[in-house]
C-alpha cells in the first residue's frame, strides 16, 4: 500500500513540477503542499485514507489551476479561488498530520 502511495506521490509531484506555465506563488505552494504530504507518509503521520483524500484534494486544485490557465492568463478571481483552495488544503494537511491524539 505504501509503495503504491509513494508512486502516486512521485507522479503527482512530477506532474505539478512539469507544468511550467503555472509559475509563481501558486505553483510553489502546490509543490510545498506535496512535500508536506510526502513527509507525512514517511513519518507515518498520515494513514492511507488520509493520503488518498489529500491527494484527491491536490488533484482538484491542479484541475482548477489548469482550467484557470487555459486562456493563458490568471484573473484576480481565479487567483483568489486557487488561494482559497490552497489555504483549505494546507489546513487539511496540518490537521491530518497532527491528529495522532484521535487515533
């Protein structure tokens, strides 16, 4: 299970890094969130279900980003929507990595 999740993580991480059109804070933040999830896998802080949910969330953000950039620009409204999604994802990552008291 961990091996499959690891492969999924590498795939997602390289997909995010490969999309050079999405430079700047939004891209960097997405990469940092993937690193935090990856660190949570290695430390054992995240369960398989938590990893799956976080990866789905990251994929939704990536799809939103792709749609937003489809016309070649990122409007202020699109930027705000992506920031909101990334804020929410960041909170989810933190909460799930620090919920060991609930297990």
